[in-house]
C-alpha cells in the first residue's frame, strides 16, 4: 500500500483574518495594511499562495513601492 505523500507548501498555509496576531504578522510580512490582507483574502481565498498572487498583481508597478506599508496606517 502506497503511503500518502506529505507536503508542506504555501498552498497548505491558510491566513486567518479573524486572528489579530496572524493578521498583523502577514501585514508586516508583506508590508501592507491589515485591510489589504483582509481584502486579498476575501477576493482570492485564504491560501497563502492565493494571497501572495493577489497582492503581487495589485501592487504598484514601481518596484520601489511594492509591498510598502502605508504610513497612514500607523497611529500614535
């Protein structure tokens, strides 16, 4: 009997936008706002691969601004 192949790819990683710690982690990781992560998950699904693809496709064409966190999202 053949053993199932164990994989650990980004397709298996899910982003839980209801978990504030996780939401902040992924926002920091991609350099975008929490709202942008929420929007990407709602539009593309919760797999890491889908969210990465969505953020990449919606990023500005100027590479210097790609995945930059917007300063207006920081409050003092």
